[in-house]
């Protein structure tokens, strides 16, 4: 079986991910996001300003954290309320990227929900966007420097100390 080329070829992935990071930085500024005060309530206000409805549902399991829909110009996100706040915040930031960059393709049926393999680059781009939106790399590097953390000396205890000092709403595990 021959696999078709992905719309974003590997040499262009880096540029695409940088575009997603830059968009996150722009949107943080546009919405006056401050890392230590970004939470689910702030994200709900951003969604309201963007005209995106949040459909909160308690779903069984953690397989689906959130899903972006845009039908006839009405945009909404299904948010699973079962996971803790950190994964829910990340999921909402992830879906914002789809709203900003993928809305037209989603409305035209060019991107189908749940087909991760066909949309790998787009989904990873949303992960990059969400990470930068919630906790910009520059801020993270500053804290790492202040704590004297080096890659060769990073232990489980170091990660716990980092998490305790971290102003962002992030979890211990990164998926």
C-alpha cells in the first residue's frame, strides 16, 4: 500500500511548528495572558471573546480530552470534565490552535476528527501551540536557569522542585 504525502512535508515541519509557537505568542499578547494567572476561567473568557462555545461533558475514560467543531460558522469545543484541571487547560489551548489555523479545513471536511495518523503534523502543531500558550519556552528556560537545573543533573526530585516553583498550570506528566 502506498501512503500519500502529508500536506506538510518533513522539511517544512520545523517551520510549521515555529509558526504555531509564534501564533501562540501573538495570541497571548492579544489576550493579555499572564502565565501565573492563566486558568480555566481565563481560558473560558478567551473562548467567549473568540466566539467559541464550550460544551462541558463528563465522558467515560480519558481517551477524549476535547474536540473542536465548526459547523456553519458556529464553533464549539467538547471538553471532557473528567480529567484534572491541567490536562483540561492544555486541551482547551490545543483546540484554540485548531480554531486559529485549521478552522477552514475542518469546515470543508479536509480534516477529520480522530484520524491522528493522517493529521499528525497538525496535531503536533496544536501541542506546540498549547505548550507555548500556557508556558512560553523563554519563561521556562528562565526558571530552569534560576534553579540551576542542567540536563545531566535532572532527577525526579528536581522535577518536583521545578513543578512547585513553576508559575504555570502544568502537570507532572507530559503526554
